[in-house]
C-alpha cells in the first residue's frame, strides 16, 4: 500500500500503528511504501494537490 505523507503525519502513524512499521511480519499486517512530500504543491495521479498538511 502506498502512503503519501509529511514527516509529522508519518510520526503520528508510527505511534498509532507501530506494528506496521516495527518489522513484525504477522499475517494481515499491511506492507507499506512510504512516500514523503513537503508542504508545497505536487501532482499525484494527474491531480494537483496543495501539499498543506494542515488543510483538514
């Protein structure tokens, strides 16, 4: 599964879902590919996003 995130959001994901990122390989744990972006506009799958992590 691809994850597109900022450093701050990734840190929160690691806290909440530590079992995904700690190297444990149990059945049912998702395998993730982490992609980082900065707070600047970027294109993803043909769509433009502002990159602002505080937009929500």
